[in-house]
C-alpha cells in the first residue's frame, strides 16, 4: 500500500513540526502547505493551531484558505483539527470580533473566572462517543492542554469528549469525516500518538 498524503495547513499558527513528526511516525507522507491545490489533492487534512482567534482568521483570509477549508470539510475527506483549529470551526468567539468558519453552530467562550488561565498541562478526557480516531483510547485518559477558551457547540451530539476545568467543557468533537480536539495529541505521549495513528489508519481505509 502506498503512503497516504496528508496536508498540514500552514497559517502561521504554530506547532506544525511536532504535528508533522507524529503523522510521519504513524506512516503518512506529509506536506506543510498554504497552497490550495496541495490541500485539494491531499488524501486528508490536518488543521493544527496555536495563537489567537482573530489573527488566525485574518491570516487564513489573506491566504485565501477559508473557502477551500470549508469545501474540504464538506467533501467527506478525513479532517483533523487541533486546539485553536477546533475553536475556529465555530461561528464566533468571545476572544475576538472576527467570525469563525461557521462549520459548527455555536460559540467559543472563555474559561470561567476562578481557574488559572490559560489552562496548561495534563487533564482528564472523558470519551463520550465512539469514533475511529478515538479507537483504543480509554475514557478518562490524560492529554495535554494549552488554552484559555473552549468550544460550545449547539449540537450536543457532536461532542466526542469532555474535560473538567472549572466547568465541564467540550474537549473534542466528531462526526462523519471530521474530528477536532481541544487538547494537543502531539504533546500527549503514547496515547496522543495513537490518535494520529488511528487517523492515518482511517485515511488509508477511505
């Protein structure tokens, strides 16, 4: 079997190399790119993220990537979003004024007062639904977080995992060809690498 091709979206939002390394360790051929043709031709797309909501949306717009991303997610090809990328899938964010991609109905909200922000470090993730990318991941496993905001989807059925930090918040969403996590699998050791391996396996099967 030839290696699957996975494009990693480059929109100056960081953490690209560690994501690339995890995917390559899992058997994929990868390309970090902001080129629309590369994205359209890839077998799957990974949308990583660190940074602020507004500046990231502006960068995506200036790179002419918003419409291609929305179209790709609607195409049925496998899509994995990480951290800020999950938040950008929603319609709006309390972090800024720019609209999100609008893939998910809902709003991104700030973590509650009374907890240290940003939320940095290992925390427990409760798996709420089955998805191939989460196969073999025990519920209540620990994953690594770095964030100050969280996604609040209107459709509760797409919430794949939750985590408690001041409140119980959505730490992963999943439906059809799409999965996105608030935590960083590439910073989460063996189980995080398993998520990337599961994603590559899913791509190989499509």
